[in-house]
């Protein structure tokens, strides 16, 4: 059971996981920027894209069709994960708050 502090229980774990994911993302972005510079790769071809998720609808912006395809796959995976969390997390939190075991 949580002792009522902001960092306790499942909320503290979720905050920790979220911050870890942010740091990993920043590290990957820095690696992507610094790796071509440090290896002296010469001219680097830039491709990019973005996924904007409004509700359950992903909007994909990309510089070429191959990038768009991969971003659409990523967007679908993200929408499925968010939908699963949307439906499962309240149940898990209710069981955790009540101190009961989570049914399989």
C-alpha cells in the first residue's frame, strides 16, 4: 500500500517509467545528431516525419513514402497501447487502491 506520498505506489512507478522514457528519447536524439558528426560521415541525407495523434486518429507527416509507412505502423501501435491503457488502467488502479489481487 502507498503511504499517501506523491512518489508512492503505482503512481510513483508510472512517473519513474515516464521520466526514464523521456531520458532514453533525449539520448537517442542526441546520438542521432552526434553520431554522424563524430564518425565524419560526410554528407548526411535527412529524412523526417511526425505523428500527431488527435484522439484515436493519427495524422502522419513524412518526407517520403517509406518514412510515412513506418510512422503509420508506429502510430497504430501507439493508438493500440493507449487504448489498452485507457481501458485497463482504471481497473488496475481500483484493485491497487482496494488492496485486492488483480484477477488474471
